[in-house]
């Protein structure tokens, strides 16, 4: 399909065809699923004939990446303007409009009344943004839109084109820029019509760059458009009218566009479909303006039209001499030009080829036979050609053969009648058969249309004038019926010479107008921004305000308007474009579309590194941000990990090169390199371009993991992997990053990537042993283990082999669900919190192996009655743990790590007599012993800088890449650290085991607008009847329960089957211990 579109693009005969091909190419790249997008890109790149066309799609993909969603109207507060007079409101309603607090519009206001109304509305802060006068008989009416922002504005109405241009120059000197311009015919009582124009100006931020175009012919418009596009300008408004000479005149306003070098036709393409029903969609090229324009009605087809059709067919045949469809088009064009002998040559060749193909089909099994629909068309048309040449015998022979092919009833009846008419035969039986078919199936639009053509042909034959007139009237009636029944092929209607004898029939003309074929709608479409669009049109002199009120209720506002009455007998045609900000659904969809566009662009820039700026722009999409959706969709593409995607091929970029220099030559060293420049605090490091891009590149560029289990088949499959040499180099680099890079997120990403190849053996250049990747990791952890973090790293591995991410305080963030949560409750209201201390939090949940070691050392002397965790795998999280046991584990870990007892965070009775008499020291958050994380520490760590409902984004679409939950866990815990970490290098923050927190469970304080400190109040004494906090959800929970702000409480003695532990500790900011 894509190749066909490129073929259309290269061979387009008109701007409209090229525009359509460009638009569909954009849609194909961006709307395909992620895997299909890359496959398409590879297919085109491998086709040399399309190599240049491949580049032509780059501007469209760039355009998609530059869109910014309009999430709200961002209205400034209303000034103290007086309220509009109620009489003005009524006048606007009488003119088929409405006036709202922020906008207004009218569709049929007399011009004099509009001028008066606009001046009164100016007092209330309203200014017009669209002004479209139109003739309604002898009355000049206006369709207009107002917005309420209090800006200065000016207008000119009913002026010659040159006067408008002069006023534009004058108003620019006063700081006003053009907003809209429109032309119309001024019809005087005793004077011929004249072409006049009206325009609007207002204060605009980019007004110095806008251009006003007035009274351009079609040719002038094309020339000016090409020039303006080179200046990175794009159309903002468009208005067209039929001039007094019968030719179209175009006017509009152009302004700066953020989309450089974007195709003009796609920004300003004709919409062939007439607007009918309301549309509500996020369009890749959203409509921002439209205009109706009158055009010729039911005029007869001209010889020039058929010469053009002939030229198009011959051009196609020059490129492909075996194109049967083009041969048939050429034959029809020749026949219409009465060159029947030449048409016969084409038809003979076509039928010979089609019959040969049919004979070959007969040799195939019945299930594989396919009838070619062109054969009956060709035979039927050759029968008509023989009849036109008065070759009666051949005509009837072809007609008989044609009927054996079982064509559609309507085409069979039409062809039979057409042959009879061409031969001058009576044809009475043919028309009786047509009438019988119509009696059975009048609702068939094709039957009505073909019957109309047959009666039209018959109206030109025979001496009986009454019979001919009756046939013409019957043909016109059937044509009108075909349109009522839904026939809509306007191009065929305009070019079908069979209809020429009845085009002057009043019934034909009225039906043509009623279907809207006497006018066309042109639209300006832009790629700047992403909004919801509703295009609404109606015909008739009344106004249906109820439809517009529904749009207002949905937060839509009018953007563009156009009204026309083609002639005094035609109804008003009205069309409006409405926009509204996108909601969460729209933002999510835009993120997906931009990810697909980026994935399609990565291969191009990995091979064609001609534009370093755009290469950097592409790589920057992998930078972490507060809304990480687009980045996450790119990172989790099912194909982006393929080296052919070009993602890793971008390593020559400066930001990656610096990371390589700081790690490649230090693989295996015990001491990490000193980074340059100095490491930023962890809060800044989260969003640091170089570091966060490196994290994403690692997470995006490695194949999906091999699940860790005990089955021999899985182990055998892993051991059988043979990595190419390039991937061996990647694994060496990943080991270097794992051991030496200062960022916890990079460390975690490298670990995740390496564990995917856990059982693969790899020989590292400086190591004589041939070990598996898992064994290399264990060796590295043994070297890295220390009691405290090194001064120049934001992570450390303790003596028990537990990895911790270090977070430098103070950090302030919004805690709770706010508006981003799904199904959030009243106990998690969004509020600002400051964590003033430097702390560390475990990268993984405490495992069953670690917990059992604690239990075995404390046998017979532990608080609580929880049974601990018996697990299917020792590296599964410990579950079935009470809060008491979790606290005891923290003290045990502090002791094991050599932390003095006065720094432990939980005080148990010395004699162990009452497990419930546990106290939390007042200064526990200043002590450096291990403890459970506070709620604030946990949520900050889970979010990792994101403001969305989950660390990677908003919805649950990618949740299975990061969390074990009901949908992917079989309701069992899984090995920790096997799914992707967040940007702080933390695994399983959502799902797997629910994690106890330090805090008492209670509702958040309402109405907090200043950050509150994360510190303890009166809840330091543990009471068995007061619940403690659990966070993160578990393997048994539904996706909706796994969110960064999600929280629940349970009694501290409850050892729930999903309850587990993640430990944390406070780290003094000034403390920098010596390296071991």
C-alpha cells in the first residue's frame, strides 16, 4: 500500500492528488502499530526505487513530533468588563447564533446589524475572529465568531482589494496584525455586481510575521503559497468566492508555523467530502478554517474533460503498458470523443488479456479461482462500441457473451439499453425490463443511476418528440432518485457524457443542488497542536442551536465558520469547526502517535545523518520528563530493541559519547570513575539529559527477558543463545556501566539488561574465566559491596548484597492522586511534601532468601506470629510478613551492617515480653539505621519524577513491563528485579509484594497549599489497633490498584499473604565515609 501511495505521490497530476498521498503516508506511518511502523520503514528503505520518496515522509513525521496537546483553554481572568446588553444576546440568537461568557457566533446577521453589534460587544471585551459576509438575495448577511480577550481590534468591510491592502499597511504601523479576510459580491440595485472584501486585525504576539493575501487567482495562489512556505509560514485562514468572471478568487491570512518545510497541499487541501455529520476525532492534520465556494452546476461535460482523461490514461500506460484499468479508461475517453475505431483497438487487447487470464483461472482448483470484474465491463463497453460503429452482429455477439458473465443487474440493463439505442433499435423490451427492476428495487442507487443514463441516451433517438421528452423527464427523475438513495460519485456525475441530454432538465438541476454538487468546501488544515475537532454542517434557513449547545456543554468553542447560498433557489449551506482541549485520552493517543513517528524516524537518521539538529531532537525524546508517556512508548516498542532500528547507532551523539568515555575504559575496576562535570543532586539527575537518555537507551535496546524459572527447557533455551560479536561488546559495556556509572537509574537499567542474558556465557577481554552473565554480576556485586555509599555514586551495594538508590534531599513534590489518579479516593488527596533529608531506598524488595536468613538467626526470639514466606523461588519477595516482623528485619539488617544500636530506628522490649510495645524514637528519621520507608519517601521513589499515575505514564497499557499484577502473575509472587526498573533504578515499586511503610495510616490533611515536612507526629508508639501504611499493590491486585499514589492500611500484626518489605535508611548529607 505504501509503495502505491508513493507511486501516486510521484505521478500526481494535481496538487489535490499529491496532498492526499502525503496525508495518507503520514497516517500510514503514524497510525500503524509500533511494529508495523518500523517494518514499513525498512521495506521502503530497501527499495531503491523509493529511496528518494522515503525522505519525503520525514517532514510529516517531524510534524507529528512537534505537536503539543491543548490540555485546557488557559483562559486569563475576565476583566471587569460590563455584561453584554440582553438585547444584543437576543439579536445574536435571532441571527442563528449564541453569546457565551468566552465567545459568541452568528450565522445570518444583516451586515448593518453586525457592525452595530460588534461595537457594542467591544465594550464587553469581545472581538471578532472570523468575518464572512455573503449575499442572501438582495440582503448582505454576515457569519461571524467573537472571542472575549479584550485585545484591541479593527475591521474594514466592503472595500476593494487594494483598499484592504492599504489599510493592512496602516494598521500594522499601529501594532495590529491581520486575523481574517473574506471576499463577496456586492449587488447593487441598478449597478453590476462588484467584488469587495472585508478584513479583521487585532493585537497578535507574532503579528509582525503574518501576511494578508487578497484577491488571488488559482495560479497566483499557487505561486505565493510556494514562496511563503519557504519562509516557514503556513495558512491560518482561507476564503474563496466565485468572481464575476466565473473564476475562483482566494484570500487568507498566513502566519509562522512550527513545522518547517511542510507540504503546502497537506496544509491546505480540498476536502472532497461535503461535511454532513458531526465528527469528533483527533486528526493528524486538524481543520482550522473552511470556506464554501459556489461552482458550476449541472453543465454538460466538455471535450476538454475527456482529453484530460485521455492524457491521464496514456501517462499511466507509459509507465505500465500492461495496466488493464488504464487501457479501459483510455478506451472510454476515446469513445466519448467519438473515436470508436481507436477505442476498439484498446478493447480488443483488454478482452484478449482478460480472457486468457480467465482460462488460466479455470485450470486452478475451484477454491482458488477469482473472477476479474473488468472483463464484463470491457465486454459490455465493446458491445456499445460495435453498436456505435453500426456493427450489429458483433454488438449482439458481445452483448450475449457479456450476459453470460453475470454482471450486476443494473449494469446489464444499462448495457442492453445502450446497445439498442446506439443501433437505433426500438429497445422497448429493454426499458420494460428496467422499469420492472426499478419496481422491485427502487432503493438501489446504482440501479437508479444506470437507469437514468439509459433513459438519457434513449431521449436522443427516434423521430417521436413526445417520446424523447418523456424519456428525458424519466431519466432526470431517476437521477434525482439515485441521489436521494445515496449515490454520491460526484466525479462520475460531472464526467458522464450519458447524462448530457438531461442536464438541462429542471429536476436534474434541482437534485444536483440539493446534493450540494453546486458548491465545494475548501479547508485549511494544520499540524500545529493536537485538539479534538468537531465539524458540523447543515442546510436550511433555520438554525439548529441545540447541536451547538451540546458542543458547548462538552467544552468545545467555535474556530471557523462559513455560510453560502449558491443562488436564490438554494438553501443556506452552513459549516462550522469547533475545537476543544484534549483530555487524558487525547494526550495518551498523541504520545503513542509521536512514539510511532519517532520509531519510524530512528532508522532514517541512523543511516542519513545529514541533519545533526534533528538527530539530537530525536535522541532528546528519550530524555526523562514529568510526563514520560511518549518516552515510555518508544522504550517499550516491540521492535526498537532491534539494532536495525538505528537507536543504538546514534551512539556517536555527544551526550552518549561522554558517558562512554567515563565507563568504557574502567570496566572491572574496583573504584568508580570520577565523572565530569560533578554529579548533580539526584533530583536534578533524574531529568539530566545525558543520564536519562542513557537510561532509556539501555532499557530500549535489549530484547525482552528470559523468565527466570527452574524449568530445564528455559535454562537450555537461555544457554543456547549465541550472541553476535557486536552484542558481546554491548554486554561488556553494560557490565562497565553496572559497576562504574554514578547514576542509580543507569545502574538499574544495566542490571535489568544484563539479567536478560543471565545464562549466556561471555568471555570478557580482561577476565580469563568464561562465565555466565549472572556469574559476572555476582562477581561485580562482591567487589562493590561496602557498608556505605561511595562519595561519587548515587547507589551502593551493602554487605548483604542489597542494592540501594541514594536520593539527595531536600526534595519537594506533590504527593497523592490529584487529578492524575484513576479511581482515587478521599484519603489520598494531592498535596505538596518536602523530604528534607538524604536517604537511601532498596532497589528490590526483600527476598525470601534474605528474610529466611533473618528468621533463622532470630529463631524463637522474634516479635509477631507471622509465618514469614515460604517461596517457590528464593529470589521471590518475602510475603506473609507483618509490620512487626518488617521492623525487626530492619533492626537485624542494621546490626548485620555494623550500624551502632543507638542508630537503630525501632526499639523493642529488651526481654521480648510484649511484641506490641514497639516504639519509634523521636529522632528516628535522623538515625542512620535501616528502617521502613516513610510514605513520602516511598511515593517520591516510586514516581521517580513523574507526575502521571504511574512512573512510566498514565494508563495500564505498559504496566506488564514494570509490574507483576493480576493479569500477568498467575496470582503468585515472582522473582524480584526481572521487570524494568524506574528512573531511580528501583524494581517492582508497583506489584509483586505490597510494601509496609514506616507511617501510621490516616487521611491526608485537606487544603494544604504549602509544602509540609515529612516527619513524625504523635504516632511513634505502635498500637496494634491502629493500621500502618502499605504501598504499591501486589501480584493479586487488578491494574487499577497499582498506582504511585495508591495506599491502603492494615493492622501491624496482620501478616497478609501479599505483604512484603522494602527497606530504607537516612544518610547524613555531610557524611562521606572512606572507601573500603
